[in-house]
């Protein structure tokens, strides 16, 4: 991969880029490939790149411009080296004409079943079951799970307000089994020596599971959240409620899922059905 980065650097030198920008772009690509060092190039999907850029933006909350610059570098690298235009913005957000990949409920069931490790099963299960972002789960504490009241608390961050979500009944035994075996103390899903679990490790776990389940789709951990949103709409959930659950600031962000959801009019239930007349 180093030779491709050198080639990219040479292309930048021949272009209109100054030395400062060249150094920043070059470093961004090195950091990017170090993050995905355990994955072959063919496995670094657009969905994974989008997740990486979103995570980078969250880590660099105090320097959004630096995160955007990394996104621009990666997009330019793919365009000049692989002759491939990524259908995402430099922030990692989808372009308006680019809809996210969705897994069916049956496919998600196969992925969960493919996970033998209780920790991995609990982690991916809670992401789909509550429509969470990976960053939500990796910072989640044991005390954020209230089994008695069946609630999941997502604490507020610098960029997002906190919210309380329902703890699905079917998820309870999965979490109980995991907690009983691993005995987490502070973080619900901790890595070695109690440190935060690596997002890269979770992505690798997911890629292994989707391969084991023999699912041929360009999906990442974030696809579980996308799929949750679509499945909720298909089951009749109000889009404003879904917006609250996902923690979206703007309704138009949630509305993109309306373009994917397969909602059949015959499955829509009229409130008249429940009247006592």
C-alpha cells in the first residue's frame, strides 16, 4: 500500500496542492490504512469508509475541519488511484442520491446466529435491537442498562442530546448471559484491561460473521442501524418517533429511510379496527 500512497503524493505534487496540504493528505491516508490494516483492500467497503469518517468526526469534535480534510483526502485518493468516486460526503454522510445498504431481518438473524462468542453476540445484538451507533455502544456503561425498568440510556455528548430507549425483551437474556460470563465493571463492552473496545475490532467481528453467514452485501456494523430504521418503518412506526429513537436532529435525515422501506397499504391498520361500535 505504501507504493500507492507514494504515487498519490506524486500526483498531488504535480497538481495545485501546496506542501502543507500534501503533508496533511498523505498523513490522512496513512492513518486510514493503519486503521484498516487487518482488512484487504477488497474488503474496505464504502460503508466502512463512511463509518470511519463519522467516527473520526466524533473524535475530532473540537476540530471538525481536520476530520473533513481527512475525508477529502480519502475521496481524492480513491478517485485518483482506483478511479472510483465514493458516493459519500467528506464527513461520511451519504449523498442524497446514495441510499444505504439494508439487510433483511432474516439476514440479521443469520449474522447473530453466526456469532459463537457471547460478547460479540451481545454487542451486535444491542446495536440492531435499539438502532444504536457503534460509538454509542463502545462508550456505554453497565449502569446505562436498566433491566428492572427495561430501559437503555444513551448519555448526551457534545454534539447530541441524550435519550432513553426501550430494552427489548428478547435482548435481556443475551445481555444477562454476557454480563454473567464477562462481569464488566464500568464499560459494558470493554477491551483488554478494561479499556474501550476497538471499533476496528468490532468491524472485523462483523465482517467475519457476515462472511460465515454467506451474505453477499457491502455491509458494515452501521448497516445494522440502517436496517433497524427501515424495519421499524415497515412495521408501522411513526417517522417522528423513529427520529427520536435514532437521535437525529433533523427529520430529513430520518426521511431517507422512507425511500427504502417496503410499506404495503394492506398492512396498514386503521384505528377504526379498535373502536367498540
